[in-house]
C-alpha cells in the first residue's frame, strides 16, 4: 500500500515528496535532501488505515 506525502526539508525549506510504503508498519529512515544534500530523518507511524509522517534534522 503506497501513499505520497509532501514534506519540507528541515534544513533549507525546500518542498519534496516522499513515497511511503505503509505495509511495512512503523518506520524510521534517513534520506538526503535533493536540494541541499543534508540528511533528513523520516519518522512514519502507522495505525491501521491512519498514518503520520514527521521529518527532522539529523541532529534533533
């Protein structure tokens, strides 16, 4: 089950789009910003059909 979610880079503010695989349950992973190349921490929480994505700087 794939979903897309827009997010804002916590470093440079550039908007991006994440493709989320909700079938894997709760996930925490790091991807580099496509603009400033700094590491963004993605924290995905799933609860049945509800889900929430938060993004953080690596040093938070």
